[in-house]
C-alpha cells in the first residue's frame, strides 16, 4: 500500500532512538511491534508499506499530528530552528506502551546498540516466530509472560532483568491504556511506582507511547546539549525539564527529540 506523507522523514524518525526493533534491507525497514512485522520505505512524500494497516502506520509515525503548527511554534527559538531545518520530518512515534516500557527499562545505563540487542533477545526467548519476505523475527511477549527471571538474565539484561521481571508482575495492557487518559503528571507518577522507572524512563514512556507530548526526557546527551540554555553552566535534570516545559509547552517532547538526535549524530558521525 502507498500513502502520501508531507513533512515526514522515515529514516530520521526510526533511527532517532525511540524505536528499537527493526532491520534495514536496502531501502526497506522491517519493523517489529508486539505481534506485527511490517516493511516500510519512503520515496519523497510517498510511503510504501505492507504487513500492516494504514491506520497503524498513521498512528505509529504520528502522521495525523499538527506537525507544521508545532514546527512553527518551536521555530521561534532560533537555536532550535537550525536543528529543525537539519532534521525536518523527524516525528514523535506513538508506540505500543508495554513494549515501550520494557525497552526503556532496558535503556538504564545503556546505549541504543545494547537496547536493540536486549529487545531482540527478549522477543526471541519469549515470542513466536514471524516471517516477511526473507526477514524473520519474533513477536514481543505480553504482560505477564516474562515470569522466568533466569530466562530474562540470559537476555544480557544484567541488573535490569529484576526491574523488567517486577514490571511484568505489575503492569497490564489495560493499566497502560488508562494512563494515556490521565494527565501527564498523574501518568508519570503512576509509572514511577514501578521498579526501575525513574524520571527519564517515565518521561520516555509518556512521550513515545502515551501521547503526553510535554514530557521532556533528560539523559546525558540532553544534559550536555541543553547547557547552552543555561549559559554553559551545568543544570540539574529537574531544572532542565522545567525550563523545557515552560519554554516549549506541549511541544517540549518534539523539541527534545530534535536536540537529542542532533547531539547523538554529532558525537557518532
């Protein structure tokens, strides 16, 4: 199936550290989300995909958001405007909340390469096989299916295994769906009751799966990049979050993703 998508960049979106289970073959990205394997590619404003529905693609890649309006508002910040021009088309994804939660628990004191490995090993150990063309992978286990902590430890998770195991015993899809209907503050507070979820991980879950677009995850990349707004003085994560939310409001999460993506690309050319 083919659809038109204005102001969208598939590559920058998928490779910006918010989605971890994909494989690239030529121009195609083969993407895994929960029990779905689909392929997608882009040529100009045309997106071609198979293995899933139009509704799923539109939702997952935020193609129904008022993107131009958000960019116009963010572009008033001259520092940010330069980054937007560089990576225009980068979108905030709306991922499956459960898989998002686990992926960012796996991100604690880690890096994208390791997170991708962890997520692949978890799916392989607990999921069912998927095949599209000659690309294979696995479904992602449902909440309640990660009962064996030794099996989790074998997925190279280290100390993170205990957090994921604990979340498995607490979280349900229904509870996560309810969080998307709560305010950002309420959702974040509830998430931080789960072992292994502090401010940054909670904000990632809020931003990338629950629709709380004012969430501003702060990690080491963001701490360094945001120093320019604090006259190059080191600021605490809570002060950075508050500054970003006051400055960019509902668009803070999108601003964060532009800043984060550039920071990583500049340091990993």
